[in-house]
């Protein structure tokens, strides 16, 4: 069971996404970096939150294309 303070990977704020991604890897990832990705076309939900799965897929596509 989750409560309101538990982030959902399907509806993260840019700050939450940055914290999760930074903790999962060895690269420094900031909220500003996530926001820049959103401005560059990373997919968001209607409310502006990020689905971590969709965002990770977008990042992988961007890396594969060398962007």
C-alpha cells in the first residue's frame, strides 16, 4: 500500500525524477536537467508530471540518435 508521499513512477515531478535517476546511476542528474529534457520534447503527462518508463525510453532514443 502506498500513501500520498510515496512517488508513483507514472507521475513524477521533475525533481522526483531527478532524485530517482541520480540515486540509480553514477551520473549527476539535476531537476534543471530533467526540465531541459522536457523542454526538448521529453514526454509528459497532461498535468506536467513524468512517467519514468516513458522518460527512460525517450532518453534511450535520444542517446541512440546521438542527440
